[in-house]
């Protein structure tokens, strides 16, 4: 059994190395580390990783992003957080404000060590249509995992990957949906549509009524 597991891990590592080599070949000689960062940001989807790379190159123009020396400094502060969107307060305060406004709470847990966090800031949250939709219909709270509260929230919701985005019911505190890694704004916008059809209070009320009805039918 252990041998089979080792063989599987070895095969997986070989595939990842081949993807990195292919990425380098198709991007004019990116470093292996830079290639791996784009691939991780795209959850090892080669086509999406290449699209992210080319879009990033277009935006950076003459800034030579590929010339790096391999620590996390190259991706720190590449794109600023969406300050206008972020709730100014603690997680509990964000949850209370979302409950008072009868809005779903979107929680984005970031990591300075993961390039996907930078791509979310630069491409996803910066999307004008998505930002306007979130601002008008949700409460948005962003935190880094090296902050005490970020670690606390990610532990509570068992959010191990980075970056991760959650939709939280502010009334019950339950996690309703999650996304791992970098997401395209259009995809996230589509996924958020069902949450705009029913508010937290409406959803909780419906669940409560269904539970009461179920109890009555049993008696």
C-alpha cells in the first residue's frame, strides 16, 4: 500500500514538473519558481495559468516581473487590497453589520506567500462590475492569515488553502459556499447570483419553517 502511495506521489510530481517546463517554454523562459506560482494560483490548470501570465504581462507592460530572485518579496504588495470594499472592523463586527443589513458576508482569507492572493486583488476584486455588485449586495471582509484574527477565522472554518473565499450566513455563522485559489471575476459573479435572490433572513426563516413543518408531520 505504501509503495502504491509512493508511486502515485512520484507520478504526480513528474506531471507537475512537466507542467512547469511547458509553462516556461511557452512564456519565454520564466523561472521555475515563477511558473510554479502561476500554476498554483490557477490550481494547476495549465491553460488558466498561461492566461493569468499573459494578462499580468500586459498590465505590467515594461516592468520585468520575470527577473526575480526567489523569495516572497516579488509578490508582496504587487496589487493593493480593495480598500473601498473591505469592511473596517473585526470579523464579529462585520458579521453583525451584515446581519443588520440582511446581507451575506463574504470573507476572503489571503496569504502574502501565495501569488493567488495578489491576483485576486489585482484582477478579481478590482473588477468594476464585481466590486459594484459586492458593495451593493454583500458585506466584504478581507484578512491575511498571518494576523491573529485571520488564523482564528480560517481555523474555525477549516479553511486550509490560501487564498480562500467564503460566504458566511451572518445569522447562523454557517459557511454557505467556498472557493479556493484565484477566481475570475465573471465566474465569481455568476456563483454569487443565488445569494442575491434570497437574503440571510429569508433563507433562515425558510429553513426554520421547514424544520417546524417536519416536526409536525412526525407527530
